[in-house]
């Protein structure tokens, strides 16, 4: 019995090594999408109130007002010579009647984010229409530092075969680390970090193999959480 258990353990170790070896991250973590897939993510607007002991001092509750944001794989389009999934992201309108909307384009084979278009709708009906392009590099994650969305669109380098890797984007060194979370089989944690405005910005994402998007994410600046979001009802998601 002990010999069988030992052989089983060794087999599992070999399997995990295989998963992480031969382009293991792309095999293990890359989401599987098709046009029509749809899911929701929950995040929070900060809530500002007055300090009862000091009317001039605001109290900020980071997880103040919950909102749900819809993601939909809406189309397949050609971007910069790459066949891409088009992912539409739609926020509910805020108190000023401004509605955040985005289109993200991911290459079908590598799931690399190469283009993001801000199509947010202003209260007067006009559209923002700002575009951000990211060079096609499957070994370095994309950190969407310039977008300013409260839902982070930072994307791991799914095709990067190393558990720990470093690369550069727009003259910034970016580090990516991937490990098993231990929470359940098929769960992984991806950590992406870089320097931004003199601080260390860290994005921590938890992924599960049967979900189309991260299960949860948080972003810290020098250790202080500045953004959080989570997949809505992951146990109920069905393709």
C-alpha cells in the first residue's frame, strides 16, 4: 500500500511538472472562450462620509457601494493582423449618469491583450472613444496602468512557460509569479508587480480552470489595497 501511495505521489508530481513545463501556463490557465459567453464581476465604489468627531475630516469606506459589471464575449475581430476575441465590459450608470464601457481584444491562440477601447457613455450621450494598444508579447503580462478602470484589466502572460518571469513593457520591469493556490484542485494564483508613481504596484489574481475569468483580484500600492473585485456566483457559471 505504501508503495502504491508513493507511486501515486510521484505520478502527481510528474503531472504537475508537465503542466508547468511544456508551455505549462498556457495549457493550465488560459481561459476557454466562445462568442456568447457572458459573466459578471462584483466590485465596489468607495463611500465617503463625515467623521462624527471632526466634520472637516472625511471617512472613506473602500468597499462602500457594490456594483456588478457585465462581461460578454461578443465577437471575433482582426486586430493588427491577429484574430481576436472581442470582450465587451459594461458598468451600470453612476450617480452622474456616466456609464463606463470598454472593448478588450485578446488574441485567440495566446489570450494576449493587445487592444483596449474606452467607449464610455457621457451623460450628454457622447462617447469617450479612447484607444490603448499593447505590443504583442506573450512572455510579459499587460498591466493596464493608463486606463483607470476600477475593474482591473491586467492580463497575465498565459503563454509564459516559467513560474517566475521578468520582462519589460513601456520601459517598466514587470514580474510575474504563478503558483497553485491550494484552495482546490485547478486553482492558481498569479501575481504581477511593477513600480508605478514611485510605489510598488502588485496585482494578485486567483484563477480556476473552469472559469472564464479570474475568480478574484486585488491591487495594492506599497501594500495598501486600492482595488478589489470578485467573480459573481462562480459555482453557478456554466458555458
